C-alpha cells in the first residue's frame, strides 16, 4: 500500500550526442526509444520527451540537399508523432549550438562555441527559442507546455522569460537542486536553489513565488558515490563501456573529473546505463520524505540492457505500491 500520492514523471532528452553526433540515428535514437516504449506499453505508462528542436531544425534546413538527412528527419518526425498518438507528452529542448553546425555530405561538422543560449544576445536567444518552439509545435496536435534547457543551462532566465510566455510554455524541468557542473562549453550551479520537488516562480527560478507564472518541476536529485565514477573511468580505460558508433559526449573539465572521483556529487536520478542501478533505492528514499513529485531523467542514446531491466523492476515496484507514471499536462492542468 502506498504511503502518499507521488506523481512519477519519466522525462527523456530526445537528442544525439553533442560533441560527435554519429551517423546512425537508428542505433542512437530510434531503436532505444522504441525499446523503452515497449516496456511502458506493457503497463500503459506514459513519458515526457524533451525533443532537441535545434537538431530537428538543422535536419530540415539541409534535408532537401542530402537524402540521408531527409530520411533521418522523416524517421524522427514519424516516431515523435507515434509517441504523441500513444499519449506521451512532447516538451521543448533547446541546444542552440545547432545554429552553427552543418552537414558536409558525410558527417555533421559540430561547433560548440555557442553551446548555450547565454552565448547569444538576448534578442538572438529570444528569436531562437521562438523559432524552435514554433517549428516543433507545428508537427504536433497537443500544446507544448514544458521546457528543458540544453546542458541544464537555464540561467540567466531573463533571456527566455518573455519567449516562454509568448510560447505559452509555463513549466520548466531543468533544475537539479544542489547540482553543480563546469566544462569548457557550459556550466550551471543549482546549489542555492530550493531543495524542493516543486515550486512556482516568476522572474527568477531560484526564488519561490507562490503566485508566480511559471512552475518548476526539478529533476529529482541524489548523491552519487565517487565509486560510480571510478568504475565508469576504469571501464572506459579498459574499453568496456564505449559508444563509439553512437557518438561522443561533451567531456567535463579536469577539475570536474577530479571532483567526481574524490567526492560524492549531486546528480539527477537517471535511467541511463548503470546509473539506473540507483533508481529504485533513490525512490524509496523519496517515499520517506513525503515529496509529491519524482522526476526521472534519461537519454535514449545512453540506454543499455541495465536501463530496461531496472526500469521494468521500478515499474513493478510502483504498481505494487499503487503508484503510476503521469505527465505534466495531466498532473498540473487537471
């Protein structure tokens, strides 16, 4: 029997690797998404997919020139429309570096010099947000109401506040309370944000405003042991855990790597690869806190067999406790 009513959200960043995207979207995006949905369908559970609209826009920009891009674009749009038809929710995910990237006929040439919206002027950031939102919304019947910043870089929020209002997006799900990150391309610091599972805000997402226009449903945090990163580091060193054909992710700074290897760090609760091993334990801890919202993240590009097993186990546990997965539109607009 459940102890309290918890809204469980499974949120997926629907994107490719950002340093080297790779050329096989079936392997990195299409197939793992369908594998995930097959599990959810068994239990009639729904997820929220934050779609990298910058990548979709970049595909559309060059798809008439390159048949491969046209094929990739069609596969992605068809999959996303299928997801919507099955009751899954679509959210906006913005990686603005796609403004500076192009396909040369063989591979994507990636530039990360302007990786986050704060690398653009306020007028440019506003324009990019609106352009990506409109392009994404055009493909779907249901209103897009939620947003997740690329690279978790929500601040400064003033860059996109008016664009979010203009777009009718009033839910953000970017913040990971207590988390801190630094790399050559981007950084974020949520150590002074509310350590809550939900709040409203208006001008500043770090300041609670009970009458605020916007809702923050943060990614549920937990402290990840340094031993996890040692295991990951050694696996990579011995070439046991690689995504060579899947692309390559952005690397943290040397200082960030050292910090992760020496200290417990705050991370979002995730179903990615072996991070999914912590999912059930983290949820049991949250059950005892009385939180009403539990937001899980995941990236199809990072899914492994552990992902599917641990997610299935977690769903069975949630069913036995009387919980179910929901979406932002159902939990906040009903």
